[in-house]
């Protein structure tokens, strides 16, 4: 089983749509969680952290369910500029160093006019 | 405040050759992690360096080796290149230690390696 699993998509949605991505992780010792965004042929960039209580940043909402080892990202009112690959990331497994991120394969989103 | 810088941007090699990729971490960071990202895949962890030592390693063969210098910069070396080594190689920097898992790593632009 992969450490971090995501639905690869692709998700093709019209502008203004709401879309949700899911992610599961296998290591129950994982401590922190992030969503990264990666544009074609570019490096991954941090989109948002994911907190246990759930958190929102504008049109983006992230949720975490530690019991189910499940993370989600909801994008409301999709924009053309949201088209990218969204990477689920889990962090913090090593006994000595809690900064050892593991990435999912990414979910590709295309927002169409 | 300089971010993570990698060189070269692109590289073309042939099978059997050796390659060295370079990374300078973000100012204030002491740890460098290397990732391989094949087309259509997420970044795969290769290894992480701190205090000039390899601290963690992913599932990569010994052909992949690295080094960290006293100024925290790092090199990734790949020997006996295979066609399957063609990928984007990403370097990320961070701070080492416990209790800091809420600090995400910062990535460089990557080196795109093509093996012919």
C-alpha cells in the first residue's frame, strides 16, 4: 500500500463549480498535513496546511480525519487559474526529525470556461 | 531572502553516464531533501541531508548518492544512468528537528534530466 494515496483524476469542471479531492495516508504516526499545488513543469508550492479542526482559506477548505487517516480539499467557485495538480502531503514520521514529507501522486484538475 | 536554488535547469545525458545536480537551501534552513518526480507522478523521496550526513533514505538504489557541504548546500549524484532516471529532480529545504512538522518544505525549481 502506498504511503499517501490520491484519486489521480483528471477532474474536468466548469468555472464556478465546486470540486473536492480526497487523500488517505497509511502511517498513523503522521503529524502534519498539507496540500501543495503544482503547475505543469513547475515545482510544487504550498497551498495550505491542514489542521485537525479543519481550516479555510478563501475558496479553499481543508479537512482532516485522523481516525480514518483521511484528508480532503474543497474548492468552491472554481477559477480557470485553479487548473493544476493538487498534491496531498503528510509530514512528521521520523523519531528525530519531524520534517520528512511524503507526497501523493497528485490529482489533476482542469477548470474549463 | 533567497529561496531554494538548483542547477542546472536542464540536463541531457546518455545511458551509463554519471550526473551531479546541485542545490542551495533557503536562507536559514539547514536540511536538504531530494525528490525524483517522473512524468504524471508525485515527488518520490530520495534522501535527506543534515549536518553533512544522510539522515533518511527512500527506496532508491545505491546509484543515487549525495553530499552536503558545511554551507548547507547539497549535491545529488547518480551513477550508471538508466533511461528510467529521466525525471524532474527537486530539492527542498527545511529545518531539522522534532516538533516542527508543521513547517512545510520549500522547493527549488528543479532540474529536468533527460536520458537518451
